[in-house]
């Protein structure tokens, strides 16, 4: 039995500890505890798609946290971020920022949800029209920004135009800076991915205000928040109109779509096979992106996190 298979029964669905003082917020993937000016972000192994939490994936929380921290460290001189420390392989202690109510999504290719909307004749929802007659997975001449509202857990994020954002949600000066930061991060991510034989296809960024400064928060360039393709297979697959080789959460979405689930009704139960497969893809991305072997933390995640938080005197 593989290490991934063995970890199936040890995945972290919810962090449980009655000794943490702080306001609790349960997101789709993270269990967050809010203190005076800090947030304890515990990345569980939960996986979500189409606004449904579906189950857990072995080592997912560790992979997301370590990749996010890798990118926060790499880009801290480009854009300020919320990181204070990493007390556990899947826990971050961060600055408590006031979150902007929008997500800034940068896209270099027409794929995923944007393609699904476009192929159904939906266009203009972001305040501009995408050119006609594009092909699935086609590259845009320049990256485009397709922002969305940031909905509470259980609700849908919705496309929104820049004009509506600056007229009702975010001051124009602040949103313009968020756009600039997003593009700088994306171009840095693309350059690094390209050197690693990958394509950073698209990604989302979240921003917040901390002590009057705009900072990037949540996670960046992880396989949950971004799409990654294998670079040297792109042209042939695109020419033959076959799906790209993906190393991200889109594998889960496609598994659901193949079972006629796109968010309505009750999602299918995750098989162990798809749970293992997605873990394998995330680990493959980790190795390619960071350039090191992934060293999994095996066994009971909840107990390990508690022990590490005690060592850091956080609880």
C-alpha cells in the first residue's frame, strides 16, 4: 500500500481543539481563528469544487501551505503579504487584514469556468467582451483580469465588472493597486513556472488592508487557486483539441463534470481512486514547482498540529 493510500484514514477534515481562544471561521478549506491582530490559518485536507465541500485529499493541506509559503517568500519584495510564521506544515500565522470583498483573477488562456461560460454564449460579464471565435485553451495575447465577488461559504462567487467594483465595493485607488499587484505576481509566477517546465494558466488573488497598507492574503499560486499545465505538451494537445495535462484542482472538477455534476443537487461521493489521483497530481506539481522532493507528514494530523502549536506557545 502506498503512503497516500495509508493516509486516506488520517486526513484532516476539521481541526478540533477546545483550548484555542479566538473567533472561529470555517471556510471551504481553512479553519481560521482570529485574534486581536493575527489569524491562525489551518489548512485542512478538505477539497471543494462548484461551491461544495466534497471530502478530503491526503496531504492536501500540507502541500497547499508549503507551496503558498514558498510563493509568499519568493514574492515578498514584489508585493507585501500577510505571513508572520509557519508553526506547522499546514498552519500559517498571519496578519489580520480587512479583506477586500472581491477576488482578482488573472487569466492567460480561455479555459475552465471562463470557457464554459463563453461556449454557452455568455460574454461581457466583466465589463468587456472577449473576442469571438476563440478555441478552448487558446492563449490570450495579453493576460486579462476577470474579477469576482468574494462570497461567504455556501454562496456563489459572481462575475463583476471593474466599474461596479469601484462604484460600490472598493475605492478606485485601492483596487487599481490590487490590479497592479495581481499582474506583477502573475508575471513573476509565469516566469518561474516556465523555467520549471510548467504553464501558469490562471490564478486568483485575495487582498486586504493591514495598518493602511494593501497586502496579498490567503494563498498564492497553489493548485487550489491556480491552474498549471505541462509546458512541452501544450501545443500538440491544443492543435489536436484534446485536454491539457493538468496538475491542479481542475482534475477534480472534470471528474465531477464527467458524472454530470456542475454544482446543482447532491455531489457524487469521492472514490478513494480520485482522492489518491488528486493527491498524486498535487505532489507532482509540488516537486516540479519547488524543485524538491515532497516530504509528507504521515499519521494523525490533528495531534501533530496541536503539538506544534504548543511548542510555539500559540496555545
